[in-house]
């Protein structure tokens, strides 16, 4: 290149040697100088679980004892399941004491941190890059698809968790490969808790089925490769609802103060009552009636005529509706090759084991509804989340041939 | 001192025409999509030198580029000589996320780096020269919806050094040289702003604490500077040990650049709509965009003046050249960059509340350059080269702004003496950067970035093409 010289006859051997030396040198230098770094591999149990998103309602969100905070959020089956998958799973962590803070004593109303029912300690920082648990307490099937529909039921947690997105949009943002969907409980829960079942407050099975299909289509369009659908829990099994006959028995044993009268309609069938076929919501039977009785106001629980008591027909409506939801869920799971879990046999078994009390233990407010349900009698306890996790592990392994391991479950007494 | 070889004659007008073409406005004059040397250094000031891996400090190519490669090597030349040329850089860059394992590609945007040198040997011992070249520059562009856009989605830095130089031969074997550097530079930085990290006016909480998702781009911020000016110096010494061995050393001083310009803010649609019963107390269906639009009308995010500053680092290069035969010569350079001066970029706005500091914390870096020249024929020469440079940016500063790292370079070029007064050099340069982990997320406010933020892998390589026309007259 530089330096003009007197040219000699070309020595091509010299050129070949020059090129060979250069090539060998370059090879050695480049090999020793190349030190590529790599991606940090996500150590998941299976590639299917590279990214997991959980959709649903309060159960999935980690709501317990009428409240939610970062502690209860971390006790959700979704978090536990993600842990078994080995995948990163970020929750929309809510600062302590919560939003609202969970109950410590349902009878006195004491909550974590002495908070109030309207206390909300907003989101914790730092906000995670992606939210994997997009479930929102209070969400019904419609709410996964829309927060703005006339029939949608948003609440402050809808914004705090989703920030102006729907659950489906948030799930798409998570770029999930695997999803769990547990929705439908709130489509029948309100009438169960209020004790008033109407055509307006129960989502028809057909509407549920349509929304479910839209949700699953949306997830698959967003790249979800597999998932698990969880059946709707039979709301008549929750300890928040006690059979009318349980109130009759307590009354017979003198467990209620004098102003509280339990009508003979709450007696067993063999005594001419309908008590075994009716359910009394805790909020009505204890908070309203017993509360007034304790204040000296005479009250009567009538299982045959009281509008706030779930009649046998109303219970049948709820049971039939839940069965319809679950048929739709199972059919969709089968059609898409997803796993499906019906949680009701578990709750029936636990009930038969006496772990779900037919009547709240008013003498032990911190164990009001037993070990399976939290202190609101509606939402599963941390223990039950573990039981559900292991049931999910089983059905997922069965469907996908994966090797998820169960979580530890404390001994049940 | 040896007489430079491929000096050629020709009409000065041709040179001026090439200069005009090369410097035509609208081109990326002095930016490289991914800078070629460490940090955002450039070393493509001569196609001939490119072919030799830039290992020419002991004896620069005979095209006037000694103004840059060693100001001390100009002395001893006779007559007028000028060269003009360009290097084209076509680079590929990709970021692959650890989490999703999907990649995002940099926008392809080949850059052109011109150079121009002229010098005149006024006597046996004294030569004067002028160089116009670009030793620093970068350009990086990513899709605006890229997750790293909160650090940068389109940024560039251009520099142009104008360097009058004098070189004097102090003895038969030693010459020295020095030049004054008038540096011109401008910078453009563009990024998006994450609403979730911003404070809700009148409260002590961020939008993220109210549920706004992380990574919600609600504004783009651009800072485009005017041309700034800085001054520096360039010094070199060349020694001929014997008929076969040359040694060289050069030192380019740091140059402080201050930029004044305009900061522009544009609102971006978030697509978020707040449902009812929200903690913000706004009606159901309220778009988030409506909640923040006032900031762009009469709030803090109005267009305003902005300024920043950068120090172009010092360089020291020392090397040797050994002529094995009249046909074959090998050269080796060691190149040190004082990149530790590039520790942070301070962004200042008319509204001090918007001031920001981009922590860089670069480290001094080295390059080893090896070159070989073989004369194929009386009018043809082959050049080959290899370069390895270490990274200037620490692992925590590997971002979309300047995704650089350890690199290996392979060069090959041909020189052709077309006529007694015209020579042409053409070079191909392959740049392979080691795959390197980095981040796409800014450090939290008030915190220094750490490697804990690194969330994926940057892959960068480039093809460079150099062409230089040298005229003697």
C-alpha cells in the first residue's frame, strides 16, 4: 500500500506464505478473542411454561378474608403453580395492609393494620415489567373481556391491577405461553351471598359459554399454547352459607339469645321443615339477624318465607347453572387440548371430612369457617390454595405429560 | 525520510468536486450506525489504512491521512497531494429478550463517513497539511415501540474534525508533527417516556402505583442540538530505526463539546381507558391520554431549550512496522482510548424538573491492530488486517443507545496505481462483535444502573466498505 519500490519478479510462494501466516494468525486471534455471552435461559420445568398468565377473579388474585395484600397475593394457587413451573411470575403487589386489608376478626371487623373496609394501600413499587397475575377480585366472565360494558362490574382494584386494560389485554401483554382461567364464580356468587336469586343476577349459561369462547380465542390469538381451565366452585358448598337446619339445631341447643327465634320451617324434613334444603347467608343470618338480636331486637329466621334465605329452588338454579358453566369449561378444554379441573369433588370430600363447618364457629372468630376457607367464608384459605395447586399439577401433568411436582401441604387435622 | 509513493497529479477541481459530493447535505456525514471502534470511535479515515487494520501509526498510508494517523509522518513529502473518500457502514443489530426469547432488529440505515486530506511539502523538512475527518460518531435507531425505547429509539452523534497540521523532520530518522483540532459536532437523542414511572400531579405516588402498566409510552422526547464547537490538539512522532523498521506514536487530546438545542415533546397514544369505580375519581371511559394531555399544552412537557455535553476522549496510539521484503511489510499498533472520561451525559432543560443524567461509566479501552501489505504487482498492492478491541462500556451500560462490546475485525483491501498521479484504494471490513448481555430498561430514578437490569442479549455486526481516491498535483 504505501512505499513505492523497485519491483522484482513476483514470488507467488511468498504471497502464499504471507496469506497463510495471516490466515493462521487471524484464526488464532479470532478464536481466542471470541467470547460470546448468551441469553439467561428461563429454567422452567417445560418450555410450555416459559411465560404463565393467570386470569380470573378474587380467588386467583389471592383475595382472602375479605381483603387482599401482597401476603395473600403470594398465597394464591397461581403463584404456587408458577413456582412449580419454575417460571417468573409477577403479581400486581398491593402494599400492606392491603386494599382492603384482610379481616383478622370477622365478628369485630378488625382488619390487618387496623384498616377499614375502604382502606386501600395502592400498588407497591417497583412496578414489575409485566403482570402475570391479571385476575381481578369481583370479576365475572364479562369482565375479562370488557371493563366498560353496561353490565361490567369494575371496582378500584380493576384499575389498580389492570390500569385501563382488560384482563385479556393484560394477558396478551404478558406474552404468555401458558394460561389458567378460573372464572364464573362471580356470575352466581352475588345471588348466593345475598340470598336472592333472579334472572338478572345470574349469568345465563349460554352467555357464559360465548364469553368463555371469546376469552380462549383471544388467549390463543395472543400466543398462548396451552392452559388449564378450572371449574366453577359450587357456591352452595361454601361455609358462608349454612343450612337452615344448622340454625335450627343451634337454636334448639340454646345457642342464640332469646330475641333470636328460628322458625320451625328450618327444622329437618322429618319434622316438617325445609331446613336441610335451604341455605342462610352468613351476612344475613349472623350479621343482620343475630346482630339485631344481640341488640335486643326480636328477630325470626323463617326458612320457608324469608326472601334472604336461599330456597331449595334457588339452590337448584345455582347448582344447575354452575353445572352448565362447568360443562362448557370442560368442553372447551377438551376441544382445545387444555387441562381441566373440577374443584367441586375436592370441596365435597373436605366437607365430608368435616373440614368445612356447616355453621360458623362463633366461639373462635379466627377460625370461624375452619381451615379450608378464610375468614369471609367465601374465599379459600392459604391451605386450600395449596390443595388446589396440587390438583392442578396433576391435571396439567396428565394433559401435557409434564413433570410438575406438588407443593407441600400441612397436615390436615 | 522516505518519499511517499502514490502521489498523483490531476486537476484540483476534481478533488473539490469529490469533497462537495461527499459532504453533500442530507447524508449521514459522520455517523456510523454502530460505531466501528470502541465506544463511538471511528477509524475509517482512509481506505488504505482500513485495509491494514488501521495499524499504520509507524508509517501512515501515502494518501495524506497521516494528518490523522500520525501528524509526525507528513514531513518529507514533496509537492501537493490530496485524497478524498468515504466509508460506508452497514450494520445489523438485534436485541433478544430473556423472557420472551423474541428479537427486535435495529432499523437498517447505512451511514457514510467522509474524509478529506491535503498536504504540501514546503521544503525537504517541513510539510503542511489539512485534514477533515470524523473520529467519533454513532447512530442507532430502533422501532419506537421497542421495549428499549425508554432509553433510546433514535439517537446519533456526528463529529467533524478540521485539523491544520505542520510536520517537521528534526533529523534524518525522526520527524514530529502537530495539529490544531477544530471540532464540530451535533447530537440527537430521542426516547419515549414511561408513564408508570411518572408522578401523578399533586400526589406523592406514581401512575404505576395506580395501576398504569410498566412500559406505557405516553410521550416521546427529542433533543436535537445545533452544531457545537470544541478545540483540541493532535501530536505525532515517527522514527525510522533502520531501513526495515519504523516506529510511530500519536496523541489526540480530549475535546469538550457543549451542545445547545431544542427539546421537543410529543404526546403518544396509550390506548388505556379507565373503568368506573377507579381510584382516580374520573368517570368511567376516561382515556388516560386525556388525563395527561395538559402536560403537553401548558405543563412541563412543552417544547423548550435543552443542552448537554460530551467529552470526546483522548487517544494514544503506538506502533511499529517491519518490512520483511520489498513486497511484504507487517505492522502492529496498540491503541488506547481514554473512554473513562465518558462517565455520564447530563441533559439540561429550561425546566430544571426535567433534567436527567444518563449514567454511562465507560472504561478506558484498548485495541490491538495488525496489518500486512503485500505488493502483488507494480501497480497493485494487497492489504490485510485484523483488529481486536475491548469494550468501553461496562456491562451495566450496554443499552440501545450504543450497544458496543468486544469486537473482532477482519479487513482486506486493494490499492491500485491507476496513473502516475491517480491512485485508488478500496477496502472491505468485517466487524464481528461478541454477543453481549445488556438491558432495555432505564435505571430507577436516583439509582445507578446495575447488571441486575440486564434482560437480554445484543448481537451486532457490520460490513464496512471504504474507498479513497488520491491525487497528486
